C-alpha cells in the first residue's frame, strides 16, 4: 500500500535523528510540510524526506527558513503539543480523519488502530471510500461531493466501514470543510463506532417483538395494574374474555368488574400484592354483557429498584366452562345422594307423615335446595291443599303458613 505521507516522528526516525534534532534541522532543509493536522501535527512527503536525506548525506544543505516556529523553544512547544494531541487522539472514542478534495486520506488518528484495526500510517494516502460498504459507497461519494460544494459543516450520517478483520462496523460521522484553512487543507471527518449500540437496539426491538407476539397470541389473559389499582395494560385475549375492547379497559379499576363478596376478596388480594406477596386464586368477574367470568389467576407484585410498589401483573385462564360443568356435576351428585337418602328413609319410616317430613329434610340438607314443602290435595270444590311437611328457608315457609285454612290450588 502506498504511503506518500510521513509524520514528523517517522521522518526523524527515517533520518536517524532525534525528534528535536529533526525539528531544528528541518529549518535548514529545502522541504515544507504537506499539511498540518488539527492538533498541530505536520505531515511530510516521503519524496521530500528522501531528498533531504540525500542532501544531508552529501553535506549540501542550504539554509532556508521553511517551517513552523522561528525559534527552537517554540518548535519544542509545538512538538510537545503534537505529542499531547497524539496521546489524546489515540485513546479517544472517536475516529478523526482528514480527507483531501480527491477523497484521499491525509491523516488518520491513532484510534483507527484500536477501533478498526488499521495502522493510521497505512491509511494515509489511500482512498477513503475503498473500505466503505458497497451498498453505502455511492451514497457516501454523493454526500462528500455535496458537502464540498456547500462547504461548512455537513449533516451527520451513518455508513458501514470494513474492519481489518473483515467484519463491518457502522460509523456515525459528521464532517466539516477546512480545505481553505492553511493549517488543515482538508475535509475533517469525525466518526464514532455505533455498531454495538445499533446491535443492542436491534436485539431489543427483536426481543420486544417476540414478547409482543407471545403476549398477543397466548391463550392466557394478561392484566397489569398500577400502584393505584388502575389498568395500565391488558392483552387482546384478556379483553375478549371480559367482552370489552383493549381501549375500554385502560384506566379501569378491576374492582369495578366485581360484585359483592368478590370485591372484598380482590381488595384483600391487592393489599397482599402491596406487601410483596405472590398469589394464585380462583375469582369471578362480571363481563360487559352481565354474565359471569370465572378465572384462575396468578398475580405478581411489581417494584422498582428502590422498592417502591409499582402495581401488579396477573395472568388469567378462563375456567368459566369448567366451573359450570363442576356446578352441574355437583347438582347431579346432590340429586343422586338425595334420592338414595329418600329411599333409605322410606325403608325406615312407619307413617306417611314421618316419611314426608324426612324427605323434606333430605331435599334441603342433602339436595342443597333452599326449602321443601309437601301438601295433599283435598279434592274439594275449592281445590284446597293441606300442608303436611316442610323444611328449609323459614321466610318461605312462614309465607305459606300465613294462608288461613287450606291452601287453594
């Protein structure tokens, strides 16, 4: 790779001189620096250094005040300034490049080695667009041309740049035209490697998308509330279970979808969440159409890093159908048990009235009914009914008992 430019240190080493000796000797040489970097560093043409070396070897060195400072003291200060700038640019997180109007690299900061794996000296004099990703190449050339035409500071841009190991790094860069500045004579490009940040952002987006798909396609309802107990999020499945839209449920208090004892139970469970307790339970909600929704829920409290309560997140499974089946089975089993008990009572009873009283008791205590009542039809003109036996709800029994005389059918 061609290396037409040399730093002052490289030139001094090429001539076998110490840096200070070189800077003092260069005052007597017929050579000018090719350009000067933003930090006061000079670049020299290799051909000029070679010519100087030849004159130095021949002893024919005409005195020409050609460089920088008029005194050795100021040259020493300039050298120290260059060394400070070199140290800063080497460990800076940014890449600094100076390009000529033709796009060739006049200067590459030492941080190129650490960030992109290239020796800065090897980059100087090469085409700055040679390492840009093919898909970005034309766009970057057009942008560079436009910036040269307009001058001043260009808008920030992103480009992919090939690392020395063959991978592609994304650089976020901005440039400023200093071609007419005699101290620079180039286009300064300041770049920052944002590859890791972009990859992290992409990974986060992918993770959020996976989470969103899981949340929206799961058969479980997901319900999140804030510290005040108001709904901050429900997934589509939870909204469908309750018969509302997602938008209708935002800001709603879950307590508003409960009735009676269920409200007190939920309030108690929310207090437990505030104390950091995880809970699992069956509970009943009122759907938008007024019907019941039974769910099995698993609730987790949410806290911030300082331990402040943020709310709770619950996952819910619709168990309404299961609850209905269980209730039907309970009724059938109660009916079977009541019939069996009545059969045993019939075998033990000695009178009809005793049997009827036992049957009423069984219907209430075993069958689960609120009350039972038996009466005999008298087959009279009034079609009256004579009460014989009863059990259960006292208010209902008392209402029947308040009829004077036989009860008409």
